[in-house]
């Protein structure tokens, strides 16, 4: 059985949520999709999905394998497009979206540079913290930060992102340094007052039973704001400890303006992704934009220096 067809069928079933839906999309019988999945699991020697008459659930191994498969299939499609394009120039209108704060800092500066390299492409950039419906609203690509929900979208991981506690050296000199997450109760913490990803609080890794677990701690603080950039500015002014992303504070850490605290309790990194709708033939302009982002985001110096850093 064709290995590529097995992978394509696995992705289709996983993203559509059922054998029937995937089979209908391909125009084959559900039994054929089932045999392909059985063959894939037998070849790998691992269970990827738990299938019942009512629902289909990915195993832990299946979830990890899905992301790898989506990336491999996207890379293959890009390689084929590169060959078949035969040097055809990118053209047309590119509609992209990104989170507001991240987009202002790390996406918007790259857009004119991409346009300079591809003069036949016009670009619309939407900066919004809501989750944009790419297919429904006609967007070609989104940049998203954090854990991705299950969907039929294709994602390509560009870089790692960590959330960490930071403060100025002066603040720590005046108030001391927390040694464990519970110590934050004695410090001035700068809080984001409304963001879905922080409803449960700040995430930390703690030892438990010979291993570790993720806990969420929501500190109290005298100042909160709905805007992450304001928290960043307050933190730089020495008004407390903030929980921020490396994409936002990496340059400050490198320059010594901020210091990481509770580093040994930092939660595992999440990702920075390019996300786009599943398409059989990805337009050249979209493929080149994703490659352009990956070229920059994969470089550690980009996060220290921003778009001024040359690839």
C-alpha cells in the first residue's frame, strides 16, 4: 500500500473527525479509508486513533504524528509547486493575519520586505487577537502563537515560544527574588486582565512523584491591563513582575534590561505557527510567504534584533 496515501488518509480522517467524512471527500468507501489506517498503524507498530461507532479520538502518539504529517505533506506540496512553477513569479493578492501585539512587532516589519522581493504581489495584513476564520473570511495564511486547537487547517511550526516571569534588575534589588511560584503572592505582579490564554493563570512546571506536572497560578497584583504592551512597558519601568513571551522580551533579556526569575519552573515551550487552509495546489505567493517567515523566524538572532536582522 502506498505510504504517502496512508499518511494523506490519516490526516484527512484526523482533521475531518470521521472515516465517513474523509472517504466522502476523496470519493471512496469508508472501508478503504479504514484499511489504509489499519495498514499505517500496523506498519508503525503504534495505535494512532481510537475508533468507535460514535467517535474518533487521536491517541497521544497520533496527535504528535498528525502535526509531523501535516508539515511533511505541506513541504511536499511546496516542493512540487516549486518544480511545476518552473520559475513563474509570484503574483496576485495575499491576505494574511496575525495577533495584534506579535504582528506589530514581528510580522508587519517583514511585509514590505517581502513585497520588495515580489513586486507583483499585493498584501493585506490584518492584526487581530480574535481567531480569524481563514477559509470563511478569505485569508491565505495566519501566524498563530501558542497551542493550536484541532482543526482542518494545515500548520507549520516556525519557532518555539516560552512564557516566563521577568522583572528589572532594580526591582529585584529592591524587593528580592521569588524562589518558587507561591512566593509571587509577596510581590507586585503585573496582570493581563482579559486574555483567554491566561484565564487559568501563569503556567509553571513543578516536580511531582519523580516527574513533573504543569500547574497554573494566578497571582494578585496592584496593576492590570488588557494590553500586553502596556504590561511590558510597566515591567521595564520597574513596577513589578510580569509573565511575558520570549518573542516580546528576548531583546530586553539579552540587553540586561530584564531578568528572568523562576527559570527552573518555566513551563515547556509552545509554538509559533504559520497556518493555512488545506489546498491541493497552494498558490506560489502563499508558499513563498511561508518560506519567507520560516527563514526569519527560525533564526535566534531575529528574536533579539527583530526585522532589522539580516538572514
